[in-house]
C-alpha cells in the first residue's frame, strides 16, 4: 500500500478515466508525473516497513541539516537588530534555495558563492590605452581580411549575370 498522497492523486486520476479529451489527458499526465516524482523523492515501495525505514532515514538527514542551518543563523549578528534580521533573512533564503537544489546544483552554487566571497578575488583593472587600441586595430584588420577574401572569391567567379533574368 502506498502513502495517502499518492492514493488521493490516483483517485483524482480515476475521475478522468475513460475520458479522452485534451483536459483529461493533460491532467492524467500531470498526475502521473507527480506520482513518479514523489515516489522517487520519498522512496515509495510496496513494503511498508521498508518505506518507513526510508522515511526515517530521510527525515533524520533533513533534521540534521535544519539543525546545522539553525546554528549558522544563530551565529549571524549584525551591527543593529535590523541588520541582524536582514542577514538572517538572506541566509534563510539561501538555505531554502539549497534545500530545493540537486546535489550537483548545490555544489556549483556553493563554489560560486565561495569565489565571490574570496577576499583575494580581484576584478582586473581596465586595459591600458595601448592594449585597447591594439585590440580594435586587430578587429578592424580581421574584418578587412574577411571582406577582401569575400570580394576576391566573388571576383574569381566571374560575371554570371547573363544567366539570370533581371
């Protein structure tokens, strides 16, 4: 027996059983996808004991994560009460965002945040005037070379306008 959420969605899908209009197909497809996603996320299996074991394991991990985030939130202190609230609010939003990310997404996000917070990370200075001019002259020469190649190839093809009615 599956959990009640899956069963109630299946009952909703049963209400559309036998109907083949577009709305019924969309609803059944959406409900099937929701069932699949929830069963994968919560480890739904027919064996109730194994299902409860999976739930205990996942909930234990979520509670441990929540306790870690709570400790991080408690450590945040600003200069004023309002600043402390704002810092904690931003950290809470970040924690919520991380809770909805997959593991690879979370790693990329945390690496990006760490790079931005790195004190040694400097934005490079603006280029010198000489480097700026050299870059623009190079772009100009590359464009001129492309135009010359195009015109040279077109000239080598000859005048074939007599073949086409104008």
